[in-house]
C-alpha cells in the first residue's frame, strides 16, 4: 500500500512549516523559524516541506501587487538563508488546492469555541470582531490543514505559534476519534533555541514584528549594514553591565533579548555568551553584536537582491515545488474524503 494512504500510526518523519508573505522578513522570522528550517533540512532525518502561506496572508487586506512581490521576496529569502529546492519542497500555498480543500473538512471538525480562544484572533481582530474577515477567524483550521495534508510529524515555529499548533493537535485527535481512525499524526511542535521569541528593539515586552509601525523596532532581512548597525546602536537597554550568568538577565528583558539574538546568530548557548561577555557595558557589547549581525545577515540580503532580479526563475522554483507538494498531498486528501464518506470519481 502507498505510504501516503496507509492508516496505521507509523508516520514518515516529515517537517512542515510556513511563513506569511505579508510584508518583509524580520530577524524574528529568520532566527525563530527560517534558520531552524535550514538546520532541519540539513540534518537529513526528515523530509522537509516549506510554504509561503499566501492564503493566510489575505485574511487581512493585501494589495495584490505587493502580495505577489512579497511572495517572491520570501521565496528568495528562503533560498538565500539556505533552503535548497533540491532538498526541501518549497512552494506557495495557493498553488496546492489540497490545503484549502482539507481546511474545509477541518472547518467542520473544529469548534467555534476553539477558535474564539485563540490569542492571535483576539489580538488581530481587536475590538471590532464583527468586522474581521471570516478567514481570520478560521485561520487556525487552514493552518492545521497545511500541516496535516502532508501528515507532517514535526513543525518548527517561534513561540507565538504554540497555541495554533495545540489546536492542530486537537483537530487531529478529534478527526481520528470521530471517524474511528488513526489517520492524522499528533504533530510535535519544535520550539527550540535561544531565539524562539525575538523581542522588539524598542520595547522588550513586545514581539519583534513586521507589522510594528516603528521600523526601528525590528531588523529587516533587507536592511543594509549601516541600518542594522544604527538600529542595534539605538536599541533600548538598561544602564547595567551584562551579567556573567543567565540568572542575571531576569527582569532585564531588553538585555536578555540582545543576548539571545547574539546567542542565536553565533550558534552558542546563552551561558557561553555570558561567560564571554559578562561585565561588558552595552557601549562595548552593541558594536560586537552589530558586527556579528552584519556578518551573518548581509550575505543573505545580498543574495535575496540577486535572486529578485530574476522573478521568472523564482516562479519556476515555486511551480516545481508545488508539483512535488501536490504529489504528497493529493492521496492524503483523497483518503480523507474516503474516510469522511465522499464518493470520488472512479
Ligand atoms: P508568521 O508569518 O507570523 O511567522 C513565521 C515564523 O516566524 C516566527 N516568528 C518569530 N519567531 C521568533 N521571534 C519573533 N519575533 C517571531 N516573529 C515570527 C513565527 O513563530 C513563525 O514560525 N501562522 C503562521 C504561518 C503558518 C504556519 C502554518 C506555520 C501558516 N500555516 C503551518 C507553521 C505550520 C504565521 O503567521 O507565521
């Protein structure tokens, strides 16, 4: 029997993750997600599937031309960061209709109450929930479909996606239970490393985000060396020197954030960074961090700019990835339809 349609609980180790093409990529996306996607690709223990989730992006208004540009730029970012389209499947969500088709089934599995509890729904819809799109409310069901249409076993994400992944597990459990099958895996979130929650450079209590109105709050993957250096120089800090142990970062969110960024960029544990940097003032530490950030990020932004000069090549890569993705997703959707009781063409 084809692996994709077996119903036993032995699932192929498969990674899925996605990033929205809604505006530019930030250092938070890079350290919390993309850099770890590359690690998982190169570990070789998993089949890796990475997606630009354009259907998720339009749950809030997107200008069509900007969306197309942001999707290509995100694809360039994936490749520049080290995703190899020969090793990973790389594509945009709307080219693989199975995501939206499985999402409909999951709209009928998930409960209104589950969606109402989602903190991202509450944050994004704000006070005027009646005026938010229905898509924004159903967003997590599409996300569950993204993952489960490949029966992915592991999903690397930043901390802010944890609740959505718990909902994905709830959808799989309820589907399996309602239909008396062991068809969808109970996905493992992979939220690891020093930078699972990169904070704003202006306010250590807020997440670094592409939607923050202040550009100084974030490092964009397209920022040039001078801009990166300036943003780090101006980053909010406290007056004390860096501690030599992690305990000393408690109640110092801005200091902790910069140390975590350094640890993630230099691929060292936080303890090691503090052993080396403890006792330094921010006036000494910031230029060191800034040099490291420029060193690591400049080659990526240069490569992104180079790739963006050939949009047709990017579209070709996305088309190729979409064909590979459909080959995995189509039999899983078909089997789901069978389980649910749909009659299919014979
Ligand atoms: P999105 O596009 O907001 O973010 C993409 C990834 O970047 C991580 N991230 C961060 N990590 C650390 N610090 C930050 N400041 C930071 N900001 C963002 C996010 O946690 C995420 O891993 N709903 C998802 C996209 C999605 C998805 C999926 C993810 C759709 N379907 C299926 C995984 C599996 C989102 O909006 O991510």
